[in-house]
C-alpha cells in the first residue's frame, strides 16, 4: 500500500522509524509537511494540492501533528477524511485528546479516574477553585500544553493567583489541578495501538523537577504495568477514538489517574526503554486497519438494496413527493 505520513520533518526519530518500518514491509511511503498542503473546499468535491500538484494517491494517512500546527494540521487530516482516504487517528479524535479539559470531561463520563480538575475564568473564582483541588501545591496547566511546557506547580495561593491572572491576560485557556504528591515525579507512559498496550515505560523526573517528560530531562525505565493500568490506558484511548496513542498516567494511592492522551506519541524514548519495535506495531496495525476499512465498505453495499437504490435513481420520483421537495431524481 501507499502510506502518506504527515510530519513537519522526515528526519525526526519517530517519522523515520515509521518510514523504515513501512518500507521493510514492502509499502511505499511519502512524508509530507502538513503546512505544504492547499485545502480546496468545493461542494461535494473536497480536494487538496501538495505544492502545485494534486495530492498523490494514498491508501492511508498517518498524521503526526505537532502542537505548533494543530489547527491547520487537523484541517488537512479532516480533508483527507472527507476525500474518503482512511486516516490513522481522525481529526476529531486528535482534537478531543489534545484539549486537556475536553479529554478529562470525556474520561470521567466513562468513570475513568483523573486528578480533580477545575476550570475557572475569573479572579473571584480562584479561592474556591483552589479549595476544590485540595489547596497547595496545585498544578496549573495550559489546556493545550505539550512536552511538559505549560504544566506548572504553584506552592502558594498567591502563586496560583498570579499565574492564573498572567496566563488569562495572555489569552490562554487554563486548568487548575490537584497535585498527586505520592507519584513523586514518576508516571507511566503506555503506547496503545489498535486497542492494545504494545509498550510502556515508567518515567522519572530529574531531581528538583515534578514533570517526568523526557523533553524536560526525565528518564525512562523498563516496566511491566499492572493490569489496572493497562486497562485504564485502553479504555481512555477507546474513549478518545484514537487508533494510536500514548497515555500518561500517575500512580496514586487509589490506582491509575490519567493525565493526558497523546495522539502523536514520541517513539524514541519508549522504543529504547522497552526494546519494543513500536513503529513496526503501528505499521502492522495500519495494514489491518486498511483491510478492515475496505471490508466494511464492501459489506455496506448490500446487493439487493444497492440494485433497488440504482433503480430508484433512474425512475422519476412520484409527483407528490416531488412537489414536497422530498425526493430528487439524480441520474448517474
Ligand atoms: N496533577 C499532577 N500531579 C502530579 N504530577 C503531575 C500532574 N500533572 C502533571 N504532572 C507531571 O507533569 C508531567 C506533564 O503533564 P501532562 O499533563 O502530561 O502535560 P504535557 O502535555 O505537557 O506532557 C506529567 O508527565 C507528570 O509527571
Ligand atoms: Mg504528558
């Protein structure tokens, strides 16, 4: 098959690993920057150009949309979806997971545990919000932060107030969150592909830091996750509707607390730590996904219903129906 990977840079570890995994399985691969596409909106005929040429044929699009290009990147993914090209992580699923508040709302609806999270919008509400998350230290987060940037800890109520006021003045959307102290700078990163945990690592923040992100100097360790954690990760990803995802979870005294779900998880740390060929697992799933999509399409075309549909398209609609405007005659 022909795979189109949307990525800003083909040299990135994760992108190049996906290219290698796909080529070693005999697939053709193109890597394109989502910002190089021109989206053409036209009734009934959505299309796109890559540079000055019509977009090449692809059997599957694999989006690796970074936080800096979320809006346009998602528009490109949505356009592929509208053009009938299968995408491994739909635009709506990526958008759901990228907004931390929206993701938390969906998770708790399914009874998945998360740190208590409050969203407030006015300085008057800060005292109550802080009380609701259990006081200080408290976590202040940008709703769309990534790689640890945008996640802060506030040790005093004054710090919470000044952080919130500053960020509000900058037009940022913020959440206030309970600090899970017992996790002590550790968390789990689980990679879920096609509804299964294919690899996981424990991440430990460097000394003096509470964020365990590898981009912030955290260190990955090999780990075998408890079943409760595996299950929580799978349910969370299913709830987002993602085919490929990285789930961040804290280990609390009451079990797993989900922090966020990443739709373009980095592969470098988790492959090196776990020894698992995650890129290979993603491409294996991509193959199954494309076949399943084709079969689903075929199954949808019931021969009898299809013949009826074709007949009715050729026959003029009854007069009454035409007068009401409820039926139209379309000739192929
Ligand atoms: N409520 C919390 N309590 C304790 N540690 C947290 C909490 N929220 C985040 N962290 C730490 O900060 C890191 C980054 O937070 P996360 O919500 O995953 O945002 P990002 O998108 O920046 O990775 C987590 O991996 C975890 O180590
Ligand atoms: Mg994270």
